[in-house]
C-alpha cells in the first residue's frame, strides 16, 4: 500500500514524521477532554511538544525495528487523529494491536472507519501480519461500530484489562484475521 492514503474530506493517513512533535502536542491539547475517558491518565509532561517529539522518536524506532506502525490523520499539516499498530510479534503469532482516535471536531464523518480499513490492508500487505487485535471499553459504541464495519469480530471480554482514566477497566476484545474477507460491510 502506498502511503499517504486518502480518507475523507481531504484528510490523509500517513506515517508519523520526526518533526510531528509540536503538531501532536497541539492535537492532544485540543482533545484533552475528548480523550480522557478512553485513555490512561497522562503525566503533565505528556502534553508538551518536547515529550511528544521524544515519543515520536521512540515510535519511529519501533517502526524501524518492525515492531509497530505509527500513523497520523493529516489535514493540510494539522494532525486530526492517530492510528497505531503496536506490539507487533512475529513467529507463529504475526499479530499487532490496533489503537486510534479522531479529533473531537471530526468525529462521525467516517474518518476512522476509512482509516481502520486502510490499516487492515497495510497490516496484511505491508507488515505481513496474520491478525490484528483491538480492545474497547464496553460502552465505547462508536469504536465498536468502527471495528464492526472493518470486519473485526468480538472474541470476548477481558476483565480489568487496561488502566483507563485511572481505573483498571474491563475491555471487549476484537480480532480481524487479515486473510478473511470482512464479515460486515456496514
Ligand atoms: C471511536 C472514534 C475513533 C470513532 O471515530 P469516527 O471517525 O467518529 O468514526 P466513524 O465516523 O468512522 O464511525 C463512527 C460510527 O459510530 C457511530 N456512533 C458514534 N457514537 C455512537 C454512539 N454513542 N452509539 C452508537 N453508535 C455511535 C456513528 O454513528 C458511526 O456509525 P455509522 O457510520 O454507522 O453511523 C472516535 O469517536 C474517537 O476518537 N473517540 C475517542 C477515542 C476512542 O474512543 N478511541 C478508541 C479507543 S478503543
């Protein structure tokens, strides 16, 4: 797959770049309240351009080592979302974990549905993976809808799986076997 991938309304999905730290810090600042219920509690330093630049360096090192694929949703230079394939494992597993968010002002336009579909193709064709897994909070209906539309299937509930918003919370686990055709086209 050739990146960047066009998504919706001129927004593209592209690889994270070394100079993205300030744009990422701006995006996280805009979306602090929007993301709070769905993410870990962040330390104060997280919100700075310096920390975001450092995190970009780590993510690009992981990418170079074949352990992940850090992508951003770009609207004319502004970062309006993220999508990461992380914790890539080879061998008999060939698995990655999927995480994502969209700017509060851009939700409900099909952006993440298009991005996750592109990530499925990229994980299969470029990363050579067999499977992607995603985990959502049980009440995250929008995220579950995105996964359903991209052909993910619900495989169960993991108790107290991730520490989100300061609490160890149950998550619904989803998987997509990448060679399978989508089970849902909604
Ligand atoms: C989840 C998230 C990424 C979805 O991004 P998005 O670009 O708005 O997603 P899409 O527009 O492609 O699709 C969203 C779908 O969920 C539906 N939806 C939204 N809110 C919903 C709700 N409360 N109940 C049921 N469905 C809902 C939308 O109607 C849409 O489905 P449709 O196209 O069939 O109408 C975005 O809401 C977000 O960033 N949330 C905060 C962070 C987060 O939850 N990340 C994922 C953690 S697992």
